[in-house]
């Protein structure tokens, strides 16, 4: 895929693909800063499949951490977690955290 040298006169880079025709327009584009390696730019010709992400993430940038701390302080942790194993304690803690 790469026909031009990428470091001085040497051809050092490889592009590995599992199918032919996945990439095109491979170009050696010059060095970045003071590095003596050349950048390689290429185009991916086939788009990947779109996967709908089912993972829910929390946005902590807008969180009221004082309220968060106060609500967690109200939990009687000794009573809630006492006498349970590590896995069960983790599940209870995670549930309480998500409730808060």
C-alpha cells in the first residue's frame, strides 16, 4: 500500500488489512514537527456498521457534589453492608450510588 519512503530512504510502515480494497488514497504527507518519520494518510473506503450504544453514562459535569455527598452520608453503611461478601457489597453500593 505504501510506495514512498517514510523515513529517510527506507520504507518502514505497513498497513495490515483483513480484506483487499478497504483502503485507498495512501499518501506520504511529510513529517510532524522535528520527527524524521513521514506521516501516512489513507482513506477507509468502506464504512463500518453502525452500532447503537446501549451503555448509559452519567454526566458528572453538572453534578451537585455537595448534595451527592450529603445523600450518601445518610446511608447507614454498617447496617446496609454488614455481614455480606465483597460481591454483594459492591452490588449494594453501586445500587445506592445510582439511586443518589
